[in-house]
């Protein structure tokens, strides 16, 4: 279930079913056209901007402009309207990932996209841009997350939200995305020209062929300055398999002067295709090169095509949706209820959970009868995380960030957000004096193991269900770093069973280490690995008592501001209008932040009835479960 008030609502002929994306000024939902019985994507202006006439006007103008177009590689707009103050338009639904996610998957595997796919995607975007430019419209925000790849291999350029009509002038103050911005556009948004879009396409091609963007910096201002003043690193320093001609094409596409670039998309792609063909037929360009720049790893060409990656994404998405509760449309929709996506699977999960609880209950009863003669002095063999340790237990749980850390209060922001260089710039909370808070007594030790001892007669060993322990660390660099995945049924209350046994497994114990710090208002993702890591590959889901995902936060929402989280840096989430915010000493530097509403579809880590855990996913693989009540969680990436 979700608290998003738009879920289940009907706008005209379109029923909103689930959130699938979020941009700088709008949310995108998956929905159904109840008249034509087809899936659609519904773009709704963000609540923050509904009262702004300029944003609303730009939002509607985007729809009106694109709705008149018909092009294979441009997302088709079906309908646009305003209903009860909600500005929205309806687009075709693309069943597949965006290019940013595909590039993240290749990068995580240390591989490059096959060149045939680079050409196919490049040609599609170039054709779409030439089509728009001929109609006097400049996109101004060409980047991988705006390029969709459908399950039928169709490539679509989306989001003309920053589009500028040459006849009418600029439609807003937003520059675009700093990693892909042309020099003239970085100077002044109104100076964007068609060749500015082709510069951005050049950056995308550079990234697809080398695995990295030519300029990278956490600061948007520094990035803009680099685009204005620095020459891009020669592509062959990063990917020596590229020929000399291919390098010339990419560097020409990234010329500081618009006159020196390719003037049309077709010119750029013809030159690139010819250069790649030449480098494959001749070994002339493959000369020995010096080592790559510091921190740059030379990837290898992947054997997995984009079609393979898209199929993997569609399967993973279908599996995730299968565990969501079926939508019950609002009573005002006037349509029949949507079919359940996976009622059978969820019912199976409930049955399995019930059987597990019965088995544990039986074992608990056996254990209880063994120790009944010593019931006054004994304690349970395993203390559930939600229980308060008794006097006999040796466990004391640290619910604070660290034994030596002092909590700090941050005043809630009051100013409205602005946008600079394509990034939502929100006011920095003011630091207020710390207020003492009540915390549990902490016994400082390198590793705290959540177990309790008993003075009763030793219990017999149970083979079917081995006793497991959940390990939480209280130091910055612990000796052991296991990631615990809970696969058992939900924990019953202490009055139901005296003992709860958890089965756990360890995934990637030697992988790249991250720490999560969180309270009821704030969550930090802290990178303590030695690498910079793509935020796009993360996802987080709140779980109910049956391990069914209740909502999902995509790391791509962080990545829209900055694609990476660097070593010893953080990304953070904050609940809007909260009284205080967590301020861990480890996260004084952060690359990106996102503000969410309490109780809405993106709020996955805060205390909520019926939910005690959230899970962490990496490229849609579950790698960790985190206890909401604990306030910290250790995660290891593959």
C-alpha cells in the first residue's frame, strides 16, 4: 500500500497506478487508459510548483509542442489537461530502462556497451534531435536518463521539459544537466542553439565508448567551468581500442566553438559510424598508449548486448511488481478493478510465513518445556531485535550513530527550492545547538552481537533450524563485516513465542562497504569503500511483515543531481518540514540530497506500523536488510 494521494485516482480517462519516476519538476506514474485499455505514462507537475504560473505554463507548453509531432524516436504525447489544480499530460509507456541505467550496469561489470548498440542508440537520438531542430525546438537536456530503450529495441528521446522554441525564446531559467551541458549554454541558458544539443549527444557518445564522462566534479559550477575552458581527455587514453579517427570525431563533437562542431546529428553519426568501421577493419589506430589517468580503469568490450540488458531489466521489474499488492481503483473511477498482478504469489508467501511461524512455535514450545523448571532464572535463547533486553541478558544495543557522537539539530528549511544548472538547489538547514536526547546505555566494543545468555541447563542442538545471530557494528572500521539477509518469517511478539530463530546468509562479505545512518527524519548513505560508486544502481524498498515491498526509492533520484557518491562522501534523504535532522560526523560532505514527504511513496526508512525492515538492492539484487529501529545498517556491494 502507499500513501500517495494520486495512486488509484482517475484523471480524465486515465487511472494512476504506481510511481515510476521523478524529475526536477514532475512525477511520472504508470497508468491505464481505461477507454482504450492500454498502458500509459502520466506526467504530473510536482506539488511544489502547482502554484507557480511560470512552471505550469512551461509544463503545459512541453506537452502541446511534442503532441503535434510524429517521430519513431520521440516519445508520443496522447493528452494534456489540468484537473482540480493538477497539471498533467499522458504519454506512451515505454517498457524498458533508460540509457543511464544500462550504462550503470555495464560500468558495474567493468565493461563497455557493444559498438553496434552505441551506433544504434546514437542514430536514434540524432534523428530525433534533427527532427526537433527542423521545427525550431532545442531540447536543452540531452542526457542518458532521457533516452529510453524499449523491450522491442526501440530507442526514444523523452522529456522536452526544458525545450526552447527559437521563435518564443527561453522557457525557463534551468540550464540543463551539468555533465552534458554545452559551453555556450553554460554561459547563458538563452544562448542554447541546435549545436548545443549535439554537444550533449557528443558527451553521451563519449560516455558510451569510454565508460566515463569527459568532465566530472561534484560542483555544478566547476563542471560548467570545465566545459568552458578545459579540453576533454583524449578518449583513447581511457579506451585504447578506439581508433584515431573515432577519437577525432568525438573531440570535434566536443569543440568549444559551436561552429567547429558537426552541424546536424546525421553528420555526426555518419562520421562516427565510418570511423568505427575503419578501426575494425584496420589495426592502424591500435598503438601502444601510456597508462590511463589516475583512478581510471580501462573497461573491456561487453559480450552482453543492450537487448540482453533490457530483457534483464524487464524481468527484474516484473518480479518486483509481482510482490506489490494489487491496485484497488478509487470509487470515483467508474471502472472495474484492475486485475491482481500476483495474488497467487502473495498468497503463497502468506502461507509459507504461516507454516514457518507454526514450526517455530512448535520448536519454541519444546524449548519452553525443557527449561520450565528453571523459568524464574532463565532468559530466551535469542532476543528479538524489537524486545528490550532483560537484566539477565548480556546485550546492550547502540541506537545512536556512535558512542562518541553528539546528535545535532538542524532547523527545517523554509525557503522554496530553486533550480541552478539543472539541479534542485535547496536552502541548507541552519545548525542549532544540540539538544540532549534520551539514549540507551552503550557498552563500547568493536562488535556487538545481538544474543543473550542463560543460566539454565544447556539446550540440545537443533539441526533443522540452526541458531543465528544478527551482528551490528559500533565502530567505523569493524573487524568483521558481514551483511545479514533475514529470510525468516516476521518476528512475533514476546508473548507469542519465547524463542525466535533467524536463518541468515552473507552476501559479498569482501565487497565495497557502505554504511546507512538514519532516524525518523533523515537517512545518509555513506561510502567507506575506496571507489566512487554510481548512485543509479541503488534502490531501497520498505517491507511489510510478509516481506512484501510497500514502496521503492530509486538511487536515480539522487543521480539526477550527481551520478556518483565518492569515497568518504554521502548522499542523503530528508523529510520536509521536520523539527530536527540527523547530522553524523561521517557525512559532513555529501554529493546529492533529496527531500521527501513523510508517509509518501518514497519514505522507506522511517518508523511505520506494520513495517520493521527495509531492504537495499544493487542492480535489482537484494544485498542487505536493515532494521528500522536500529538506526544504522552495514551494506556490502559486489
